[in-house]
């Protein structure tokens, strides 16, 4: 995976990470409220570039969104504060355990 890009905008922040194949990506966004504080939700978007079985009407709608300068994500989930914390902890745990799992697999365990 290429290095994730963290951007800070007036509306909030986001992290965009592309897959090594450059056909998939994940975007994590969180937004500021009108009072300047961040919302208690995190938006997790999944991106896919390439062929999918979209109908003609779906392709026209996606093209129209792109022409208007909007984005086309394939899926989005919204996590509350606790779910975001659990998701983050799971990612940290995975990064800690991944080297162990690769080593065990190489050793045939």
C-alpha cells in the first residue's frame, strides 16, 4: 500500500490510502461541526477503480457525479466513537500480530 495521505481541510480531516494494485482505496474522514469541534462519527469509504457490473443508468449517474466534481465511492460505513476506537485497536493489533503470523507461516506452523 502506498503511504496514506492525511489532509486537513476547513471541514475536517481525512486519510486516503491506496492499495498496492492502485485499483482499490480506503478513505477515513471526520468532520467539524459548526462550533469547530469534531463530530462523534467517522466515515469509512471504500473505493474501487475498474470494471463492475453496473447498469447503464448507474454508469450515467456515476459519470454525472464525476463531471460535477463530486466523488464516487462504492461503499461507506459510519462508525461512532466507540466503534472507531475498536476498529483502531483492531488495526493496531493486526500490525503487531502480522509479523508473527508471517513468521509462523514461513516456519510451517
